[in-house]
C-alpha cells in the first residue's frame, strides 16, 4: 500500500423521499441453501451469476462458499466471503486463532492473500474488520476499527492507495460497495450520534444513514422512508439496494431504488431481510430469516415493464 488518505468531508444532505410503487415489476424468488448447512447467508453476485456468502455447519462452524451458475458449491474455510468481481476475485473476512479479524482476497485460481488495513485501523482486536466488496477495476471496500473501537469505512484503490471514507460529525462509517465508475467512489452507511459497533446494522445506538461518497468531495445521504438505512450495492445502471429498519414491525426490509422509486425486496413469508445486493444484470441476491429464525439465501429476478 503506497499511501493512506483520509477523506473527511462535510455532509451534503440530500433529502430523498420516495414512493413505494411497482411499475408492473414482478420479482420471482428462489431460496438457496448450501447442502448440509444449518444456515446460509448470501452476500453478493457477479455478472456471471456466481454467488458468494457464508454458511454454518450443523455444529455452528462457519465457512465461506462460492455458488456456481449450475447450482454447485465450492466451500472454503476462510469465513464470510462477501464480494466477487466479474474476474472471479473474492474478498471477505477471516478470524485467526486469537479471535482477531482480518480481510482477505482469494484469486480466481484459489490462492488466498491476507491483508490488514493500515492505521488508523488496528488488526489486533476482535471487532469485525472486513473487506465487503471488490469491483471490476480491482478496488476493494470494507470496514475496520481503530484501537479505541472507532469504526471506519475504507477503500483500497487499484493503485495501492488506501483511503478512509468518513465525514464531518460521523460517529462511525462503513463502506459496502465501490461503483465501477461515475459520480461515486463508495457507498454504505454511517452513524449519527452514539457510536455503534459490531456486525451489520444495529438499531440500539445512534441513527444509521445510507450514504454515497461523491468523487467531487461531497456526501449524499439516502434514507429509505426516513428510516435507519444501510446501502449495500449499486450496479452500472444506477440501481441501488440496501436495507432499512421498520420500527412498527420490528424488522429489516430489503429494498431496491430504481428510477427514483423504492421497491421492497423481501422473500415471501420472511421475518427479516439482510444485505440485499444487485449485479449488473439486475439479478438480486440476499438473505432472509424464516418464521423459525433460520437464515437462508435467495435470488430474486425481475420481469415486467420496469425491469
């Protein structure tokens, strides 16, 4: 890594209010589960339909997986595969024998490389440092934690430059995707108020906002229905996905923003949704919790006039 930059930029709030409409779009949902697993978490997909994620053995041991388009699975012990590029490069998080978390990269040939984001990040803690996504230019985004447990979003550019993405007054930040080009360098979420920590989105402290970091040095805030929101992906068509919290129902909903309209993306009969991702072909993958409290992966494909 050649240099470290911190992007500490003022927040430029864009008040976005969307109506929930369908535009005749119909989504067909397919449940996916790794064979002989107790739970399956689908994280991301590339343009070829290859899906990565995490699954639990019946005894609770975690493994990463790569699901091929024919429905077969490749399993590996580097836990929590979170992103995959069209070139087949996988990134994610693994935990060492001391319980410390690290980011990793897996090459298309199956070679794993460990890397730890530099200061202000610290590799010697049990906070969930992770590489979330890799784009087709080789840029990687994720989150890390300082020794005082402060959470930072980051981007590792393909020239080796490491950059913290945050904003003025952010209690924490978390970068979940790096678009392949255009207006934004990264997207994810940040916390306003009391600092949060831990895996995913937690609603017990502070207020979590969806955020896009602009290449021109600004920040765009996107909150679904004025609720606590985390953005999880943006494809080449400008479709954005994420999750938002429904206080009334006490659950998270997945959502898709397409042409300025929010569409809920929830597996039928689910009690919760998790980490909704869309690839460049418009295919959505994500996770849901069933009525028994078990998590599964799913694929959602769209048909109709608005797809």
